[in-house]
């Protein structure tokens, strides 16, 4: 089954304690991205990757890191989480290139609370 | 700053009616337009994409695009209670970064 998986689904942590949210896709997609969703603000892109070892900032990258060492995995790293990073996080993937038909598949989401 | 605007709603329609959801965007270079449906606590799901001016129909859904007016809409015919969700408009230009609107909440009441 084609899917994007994220772990953990729920996480409560404390300020400053480093954490990693994993994301994996089994569709051989080149393009992967991370979003955060906050009430009243909609979906905002944090980072994206067009392929292995190629990453770039989205609209709200501050406080986050990513890496893309393998095509299927795109972890999101919070080195020193703060309460303003409490949010619902989504990983997404799609085929890359210049094709117009670019259905984006979203993972199930990770609800993060930073105390 | 690229902007995508949607009325937050809620838009309330009776079962069987047509629901009309609207979206405007600021970037005239936008090329790809998408409508996603998101149920509460779930991830967004793509329901329609449109790339050229005019209408595109898929079952009960019709997307309409007017690039001159920078306007894209989604019509849902014969609305069902199961259509109750938040609908997100997304717009993408030549880059890989889509911009999402904040979403419109739709309530279909029996």
C-alpha cells in the first residue's frame, strides 16, 4: 500500500529536549516536505527536499533541521524545542520533476506539545 | 509574499444542496491549483487539481479556474453530511513550494 508514515503520532516533551520526528514513504518519490498546521494559520511549509542530499527552507524554517540521506526518509529535527513549536506536523511526498500532475500524499500527522 | 485567501466559514448548507467554496490568490505566475479535503484531526487529502482556465469535473466535484481574476473555486453538488470537513486551497507557481490557504469549514446538515 502506498503510504507516508510518521512517528511518533503524539509527543509531549519539555523545552530544550532534542527530538526527531521520522517520516518515510514507500512510493519512490523524489520530493518530500514538512508542514506545520496551526489554528487560524493553515498549513505552512517548514522544509522541503527535491532529492537525496538536496534540501531547502520553506516559509517557517526557524528552529528546525532536516536531512535527506535516503530517498525514502526525511526526518524533522528540533534541536531545542520551544513552546511556540507546539503544533500539528505533517510530512508529505510527491513525484518530482516538472510534471504538472503532482498529487501530494500526506502522512497521518504528529501532534507535538512542548511544555 | 504569495497569498492564498479563503473565507474561513463555516459554510453551512443543507443536504442535497450545492456547496460553493472560493479561493483567491495573489501570484499571477501561479500554474497549479489544488483543493484538499481535511477531516478534523486527519491529514489533507487531494480531491481536485486544475491547471488551465475553465471547469474540471470529477463526480460531484467541479473545480473552476479563472486566471485573469486570480480565482479558483470548488463546487460540491448533492452535498452529503460526509462532505463536512475543512477544504484547503493550494496554489503553486514554478517552484516546488505550494502555498496553502487557511481553509474553509463546510458543514452539511441533514
